[in-house]
């Protein structure tokens, strides 16, 4: 699956300010930034990202995922360490 396709899927499904997807072989790294993550548990944040991708995960199109979520305020602080 293409990184841009994943970004578009997530942007269409959830309210995020930014989504960055990178790929290393079959491993994908997803960084999502949005106010919606404020106050959410880490598990709920992960579930929010997994939900729109569940069909691709079940089909095997997506195999290994690393997910990092940030609020815009957190992202301003963490951007240089995560890009």
C-alpha cells in the first residue's frame, strides 16, 4: 500500500491537522496530529488510527504499523524528534 493512500484514508476518516506516513519495507510509521487526541488514552488514540485501516490490516495490505499521535501543541515540541 502507498503512503499517500494511507494518509488520504486517515484524513478522510478522522479529524486530523496533519498525517505523515513513511514506509521501510513492509513496516509503516504513522504520525497523526490533531486536537481530537487531547485527553484521549493512548489505547483510544491507537484505536482511532487503526479503525479506518482495519480492512487493509485484515487483508494483509498493511502488516506492521508504528503509530504516534500528538495534539498540535505536543507536535510543536516533538516535531524535530519525530521527522
